[in-house]
C-alpha cells in the first residue's frame, strides 16, 4: 500500500499552540503534538513533561521550564501567561507544552482566554489525559459493562493545595461507581474518609498509580479503609492517580505492562 503523507497545519510565527503531551510515555504523543514540538521556536513546558518528550524539539529551539509542583516554589501563573504573550508578539512559534490534556485539571483554558483577549492566534492540541492513559497502563478499564456506565474525574486539590471545599461528597459517592482523583495522594486519608461517610464501602477497592505510563510506574492496590495507611507505609511519590471502584479488580488479569 502506498504511504500517503499526512498534511499537518503550518505553525505560523506569532502563534501559540497549547499542546497536551500525554501522561508521560512519548509513544502516546499525537502526531500533531509531535509536529508542533519539532517546529516550535520556543517551548514553554510543565513539570510533568519528561526529557524523552522534550528531546523531540529541534536543535535550536529555546526551552523554558514553567513547572508547577505542589509545596515547592513554582512560577506564577500570570507570569507564565504574560511570557506566552511576549513571545508571540515577538513573532515566535510558541509551544505551551503541558502534561496530559491541557483542558483536564490544567490551566490551558486560562492561558487561551488570555491569548484570545490579546488577539493572539492559538491552536489547542488535546492530549491523552493521565486519567485515561494511566488506567490503561495499570490494566484498569475505565468502564466495563459489568461494573459501571459512568466515571467521574475529580481534582484532589484546589489552587491552595487543599481538598476542594465545594465537592458534594454524597452526590459524588452516589453518582458514579468509578471515581478517579487527580493529584490527591497527599490528601488520600481525607478523601477516603469523606467517601466512607458519604456511603461508599470501606472494603471498596482502590488503586494508587504513580509515574503513570512511565518505565518506573508504580501501582498500589488497597481499599478505602486501608489506603491512607498503605500509602504512608509505601515509597510512592506524588503526583498520583487515585482510582476508586470495582474496575480496580480487573488489574489482576489485565496488568499487561508488568506481566508481558
């Protein structure tokens, strides 16, 4: 069969591409994300974007780190957005590279709103969110016909680093059999307690996934009752996904990454 080249959009000077790099494995980059990385003049990248992805940048590209990590000194969001505006007005091809998907518990929307306000052209390139890719690499299906027809994504902390105070825990506990918390490992005890108080079973299975899709991925299987103690006794380092629900039980059969 003849190979038909894929026509990619031009990355014009003075534009910003807000790109999702996926959960970590460089093989999960989209073709459009890779095209953007290879053609950018400046790449402004986040903490969760690994070196294996950054290495696709062209040799003379400028790399600017703009990572945010909980509990550590981090660039101010306004400064990051201001920098995107300055670079675009300097007629650079600007790639804002974010882990996962830029619109899933990231600040991609805030950055794009500012670019729109400044009349700067931008493109949004979705990425595979860790909530999907991380589960797949842990052998945990997001949905199955026998367990759940709904799944809920929840952020494990707000802008101040605390568990969001606007969560309706009863509605959350009742609303979906499968719950996926992003960036919540530091508060796993409170999350588990809130879910139990809202009616979820103490014996419900829980998975904690660290370094999702990466060679050093770690997965801890526990229950709502024991997960906080099990995490405290482990060597897991955040950020991590917390998966709650019967879908966790499939890992024993579907753990293709470590059993293959």
